[in-house]
């Protein structure tokens, strides 16, 4: 997987993922950091590692809390660019 820079990501969101024809300049549904954390968890699933991400959603959709608990196996098996993109390395 590859992370996009802001311009590329905005283009993809507008044209392929969450595009609303009546509102071209709307913000994506999920902030970039959330997507990166979801990618981190997806890598754990693909590699057969234990979960490293706990997602706690409060009653309001705006309040989402992430807790990251990396073990040594995560540092050994996850690609470094994934950890760097999430600010963990």
C-alpha cells in the first residue's frame, strides 16, 4: 500500500471515493490519519499479527479515540514506511 500526498488524496476522494456531484470541494468522510491507522490495522490482519489498534467510538460520531498498542512482533514485521506514515517510528 502507498500513502498519497494531500493533493493526490483530495483528487482520489473527489473523483473515486466520496464524490458528491453537487459539492466538488467537500472534505473526505474520514481524516487522513484515521485512514492511515486503518491501514496499519489492515497490515496486522494480513500478516497474521495480533491487533494493534483499539477503536473506541463515543455516542457522538465526532468522538473517535484510537489506542495503539504495538508489540515487538509489530515492529519486526510491519513495513517501516507504514509506521512512519502513522508517526510511530
